[in-house]
C-alpha cells in the first residue's frame, strides 16, 4: 500500500479577466492561458461543463495543451442535478459522457455532481441517482463526487450510501455550506472558499499551514481532527487528494493554489 496518495491542487477554470496581469503575465495571449496555468498548477476544475455541452474537439484541445500529468475535474451538467426527481436524470448523464469528455483520456479526473443548496436529502431518490452513475466509459474508470449543500445530507445514512458506491462527498470549507468530511471514496475532493483581498496569497500563512497539514493528513490515510464528520468512522488508507481554491476573493485564488503547491 502506498504511503501517500497523489496530491493535486488547482482553481476553478482559467478564463477570468482580473487574472490577466495579476496572475497571467502582461501580454500573454488568451489562447495560451491554459498552457500557462497548467504549468503552474496540477489540476483545474472546469465550470463551463456545468452550464453547457462542450464539443469533442474542445476536450481534445484541452488534453493537447496540458502536461501529461495534468488532471481536469469536470462539473457535471446542471441538467442532471437541478431537477425535482433525480431518478429521471439518466438521459442527461448519458448525454454528458457521450459528448466527448473521454477525449481527455488519462487527464480526466473526478466528476463533480453539484446540487442546489435547496436540494434536500431524499434517500430513495438519491440512491436512484447514484445507481445511474457509470463506473466506467469507453474503457476508462470514472471517479464521482457529489457536492451536496443542504444540511439534511449530514447523516450516517447518506455517508454509508455514497461509501457503498465509492463516491466522494465534496468537502466544503471556509464558506457557508455544510461540511461533510467523511472519507467515502479512494480520493478526497475539497473546495476551499476563504481567500480574502487583504492577503496577497489569498490565505494567511497560518491558514496555509493549516491546509497543508490537512492535505498531507488526507493523503497519508489519516483524518484531520478539526473537520466536521457526519457518519461513523472507518479504517482509512492512503488517498489521492484533489483540492480546488474556489470563490472567496477570486482574484487571489491562483496565488493561493500556487503557494500551497510550493508549500508541499
């Protein structure tokens, strides 16, 4: 068994005008921004796939512009998650996986299925949704994470439900959403939302050190003691870690992510 899982740190997207000059070098052509950021970070969470379908050639372009060990996490389409009856999402889920995402090949990381903050836990319906998620597509194994944002999900029943499927609960931190830090998959998927304008690197030195400890603890197979758990504990093992600096004072997010990478 590996002593530590792989650690990947990134941000949400790469196209944001205020990053031009504050993170991207002045004069860098916009068409080279992905090339640039993928040499500074180790992963990106793609938000555009949540709002609209992308073309197969777009996924291929992302694949070709990034280093071999770079990974994309994709936010699944809102058409699958923003619905009253989740059990009816099968067509939207299938359409997403046949849209060309597999052109990313080995660079395809976890899929984040994000739910509205008003969506409450309905055990029967949510189980039906989990049963729709494919474990593989076109010969590639798939990793799934669910970003549930209503406090009703913080129950042992939910934790055991997704653990049985090997699906991760997205760990929300430094924001307003409930936190479910229970390990339920072979990887941890965290979204941290606490960057501030007054900190040049987004987070204070103390806050960065806290996150570095948590990241290393997750990767080693242990659990941070200062996080919120909703289910029964389990024996842990080394896990891969995907951590994205999201929201907060967005202009500082690339600096926060690069600083965490340097700290590792």
